[in-house]
C-alpha cells in the first residue's frame, strides 16, 4: 500500500494587502458584491406589495422617478438571488422589475454582472449600453462598472481599461473616467501611471466634490509606494481636516504608519484617537506595537504583537520585529522526534542519524480517525542530495526503505539555501509539481509544542511561487521545513521532542 506524506487538504491562500478604495464614486449598483458576500436581508412587510400601475412612457432625458415600494422590494429580492447565484430566479424577478420600472438601473446592472460572471461580454455591454441610452448624462456607468468589479478576476484588466476609456471618450471633460483609470493602475502596481491620471482628474469636472477630496488618499498611497513617504504624509495632513469618519481614521492610521516608517515617533495623538475609535482592531494594534517598539518599550511591543496573533486572521502576523523570545533554531541532536500534521493524519519522524554527509530517519503515519491504520518506513538522504537537490520527495511506499541521492525531503538542500543567501530566490519542485522559482518574502512564526507540551514560537523564513508556500528554518546546519502549504497538500510541524 502506498502512502503520501501529505494528503489533499484545503489550500490556504496567502493573504495579500490590497488598496482600500474609499473614494470611488460608485453607482447605485455599488452595493453589488461578489456572490459569496454577506447578503442583505430584503425589507419585509406584513402585507404583499401593492400592484403598481404601469408607469407612463419617459422621455430620453427625463430624470428617473423615485421607485415605488413594489419595485424596491423586488430589487432587494433580486440582489439576494444574485448573491446566491440563483441567476434564473433572479432574471424572473428582473423581468418583473422592468415591467414596473422599464429604466431601473439596478435591474440592468445586475444583468450586466450576471453576464460578466458567465463570460458573456456582448450581453454585459448590451445592458450597460441600455443604461447609458436611458441616462446619457451618466457616462460614468462604464467606469463605475469597472470599479465595482475592480478586484474580480472574472473581468479582465483589459476590459476594465476599455470600460474606463469609454467613459473618458464620452465625457472627456468629466473626472470620473480618469479617476477610474488611476485606481485601476494603482491596483496593478503602476503607481506613477496612477498619479498621472489622478493629476488629470483633479483638473476636470467632478459630480461629487467629496470624491475629489478623497482622491488624495489614493494619491498618498501611490506616493508612499514610489518612495516619497514625506509627500504622502503631507497629502494626508491636507486631507484629514477635510473628511469625516471613517475616512478620517483610515487616513490617520496611514499617517502614523508612514511616520513610524521614517523613524518619526510624533504619532501619539493619532494613536490615542485610533485606540478610542477601534481599540481591538488588528491594524491599530499593530500600529501600537510599532510605536512601542520605536520608543524603546520592546517588552510591551512584543506583548502587543502576540495579542495580534491571537486575533482571528492574525495567526500569520510576523512578530520577529518585536520579540526576542522566538526560537530560531532546532538542535536536531537534542530533538530527535518531529511530529507533523497532514490533514487528518499525523506523521512522526524519528531521527536516527543527522550529519552533513547523511540524514536517516524512520517515519510513521497514523490516521487520527483510524489509529489502527499505520504506515511506516525508512528514509536515507545521501550527501549528494543534501548538497545539490532541487526536488522534494514526500511519496513513499509502506514498509519501504528508501535512499534519496537526487531528491530531498523535509529539508532544503545546501544548494537551495545558498541560492537564497545570494539573491533570495531558488528553485523547488515539490512532489508531483514542476520545478518552479520561489522567492523569499519574509518571516512567519509557527506555534510548536516541545517535549513538555509547552507552546513556543518557531521563526521561519517564507518562500512562495505565488501559489504555494514553504516555510523553513534559517539555519544553514538545519534548514528544516516547518510548513508546506501547497496546492496538493498542507503539512506543518506541531511538536519537537
């Protein structure tokens, strides 16, 4: 019977930091979010909605009438069905909406989004074109659609650009199209291009003056990303007195962060305000930790950083900047037994020999749900593999005695470690995966128990190819792999003894 060191398990995607889009002058449809988003509850009543009279024909440029109660209820229902991916039922409700309100914006925007998710671009464009025909004074319908779906891969960046450019072509004197192009460029990391579009938008006509003011928030982030932290702080200094909550607090958080990055600790007032506004928010607690660390209160900074790790979603927060009590090495001659979690299974590795010329260990894999089911074997890694291997092997047969001379398991080879020391990149081929380029992106800590069942933080270096993640000890003598979060499986070290 063959066994896999790891089994298919839920792959945890790396969290990435995205731009916070505070200022987008979105359409009524801006409430439409991914279908997995929390669904707003439709308004309820004690009686069925009254039958609405067929509205009189509207002229092309007449302003839309305020929707009646029946239309509002149907629109709420359509959004609920849309978010639940019940597209056919949603279309039935949309038809009812259009009978009562033939120019209803929500109906056409939902239809456009359904078409987008189905990759039916002609249908998407058709619905957007109908809206522009009904409301020719609102050419931003195209750019707003792109911004509403800014972070959705269903709508490609090239189509988003086409949508924004169509708004610009239809209304070159208005700011909305240029603003949307700026935000699209910023999201893609093209910060200089984004600032160029922002500069144009500031000189154009804005329908919403507050949106113009709030553009400075995104402009500040672009300045920071291009290295002009001083300019970013100045931009926030100008913006903060002109906006209210919650935008003001977001700007204050960034201002404090940027100042601390420059070594400027004049942030006490901002931090005090933020602590009152959202005392248990992770971003603000991180800011407190940075401030305490910068003002030589390292013990308090470490406690605050560890508190962040206890929050939901904060498990991967890097505390190495703040704490000195993190374990960075494992004495493999002292700790002879390593226990890994692999989905519902447990892998126990018993080190028999560990040296620069050879690693030899026995392994046992036990199913948590069926302890009687137990696979075992022996593995020997030769000096050749320890020195030069780029391939990871985690697949062995039960009762096998395997010698690896071209591949390696559980550790990085010296060749990979040396590559990382040179330019922070190396090549790795995990089991059943092609050889790929991995780059070093920073630190992460793992919660591991020792022989006395005491929990400790073990510091790891994090490698990724953009999809997979491998965490290892930054120890040339023992570059042990602590975590592997791959598309095929996940395993992590839970105990050393």
